[in-house]
C-alpha cells in the first residue's frame, strides 16, 4: 500500500514538473488502547502507511501512546522523559 501511495505522489509531482528528493523513510510506532476512542484513532492511523502498531510491552519505544488515564499500569511504564513535553 505504501509503495502505491508513493507512486501516486510521484506521478502527481512529475505531471506538475516538481522534483522532490525524499529523505530516509521514517516508520513511527504507536500503541493505541481500546478506551478513549481508541478504535477511531486506530482507524485513522491505519490510513497512514508510516505508522505501525505495537503491543503494550513495546510501549516505551513508541512515539505515540493513546490510552485512558485510568490505566495506571500503562502510565507507570513511561519514563519521566517521555512524560515531559518536548516543545
């Protein structure tokens, strides 16, 4: 699916005479829980080929963690650096 999307973008760029040099492809990791509209969020991220889903055991390596605040076990696994905003 990802290659078809890239081919589509390449075709659009070539028809408009635009050349884009792509950087290394980044694959982002996400853990999405069922609560807090998790099914909606997961369906949105499934349309983005650069996102992949992980299990709860791999939550520390994820760039996005979508869970309920009630799940203290999930929040306890996050490091203090992961909880602070990086703006």
